[in-house]
C-alpha cells in the first residue's frame, strides 16, 4: 500500500474496575506491542468509567509511557456512556471499539482495515458463521446470547447473527452522524447504534473472529439479558416515535 492508502486508527477502550494485572495492564502491553509493529497512525483512547479501583492510575501510567495513549474519564456509569465519550473524541479515519479484556486478540483488528477489509460504514466482529470461533464459552451463556440475538434481529437490527460482540469498527464520519442520537448508556448501546445506522441506510458488514471467553467478564447473563431485552423494546419504541430520524 502507498502512504496515501494507509488507514489511520482510533482504538476506544472503556474501562471499569480493570486494574487487575491480567486485565487492563496486560491488554495495554499487548496493544503497545501491536502499535509498534504497524506503519500507520494509531491512537488508543482509554475511558475510565467511574472506576473505584486503581484503573485511573493504570491509565495515567500507561499514557506517561506511551504517547499514543489518551486517557479520558466518563462519570456517567455504563459501558455505553464510556464508549460514546471515546467515539466522539476519536481523531482518525477508522474508530474501533475494543473490550479491555481483549477477548478478541488485538492482531485481529487488521481484519477490519484496508487492505483486508474496506468499503463499509460499520464492521462488526462476529462469533457466528463461517470462519468464526468461540473458545471456552459456557454452553448456557451461548444459549442466552442466541436467544437475545433472535430478539435483536426481530425488533432492532435485521440480518446479523452477532450484534453483541464487544468489538466493532466505524468510519469516523459515521460516528459523528449516529452517536449524537445515542440514548443508551448501558450494554445495549451498540444495538441502538446499529439500529440507527441501518435505519439510515449505512453499509454494515460482519467480520468473523476468534473470540476467547474470559471468566471475569462484567456481564451477568440472566440479569443483563432482562435489561437488554427491555432496552431493545425501548429502541423499537424510540424508532417508531421518530427519535432516530435525521434532524432537519
């Protein structure tokens, strides 16, 4: 690729109580190694979501060591709120949401960027379908996830087998269009963003990945499934009321 064709990338990482050595610190080490190996611009925006452990210290120490890391803070509790703050602050052409535990290895980000992938508005990581692989996921959690995906496909985002994987890539101009319409501050924020994007005719593609279950996940399947079902119904209601229509 020529210099003119190289992508530029903003990684957005929401972080809530991620100070344990095998969580954010380990992920930062892997991300730093990845960034050093690339020949295109990368910024890493880590958003402390009102943590009550040493997450802020971890982020600040990393930013002092690595100039490409940009620390941010979001006091409104919820992954959606933290991600929105990071997305709106992104400066580069492609904006990638990345879970702090790196349940998708950081090298797989390249699957979402030119020359491996391009010509889309949003690319979502998929743990379903040809080429995708789940590692060590409990069957009960997989079943709950499939039921929730069916609900999402019926009421909010049509045609995709995995809308809830925490890794997604947006063109920055799309972020600037749809994020101001986001209302969800919790786990369902990405369903809402995808619904808005689909409603506006943006091109969404899925990218098969290998995904590794981490047993310290913040998601509580039964409790959070109830809240996410409620949120999907609210997204549907908001849409019917015109909440996501373009502003005139």
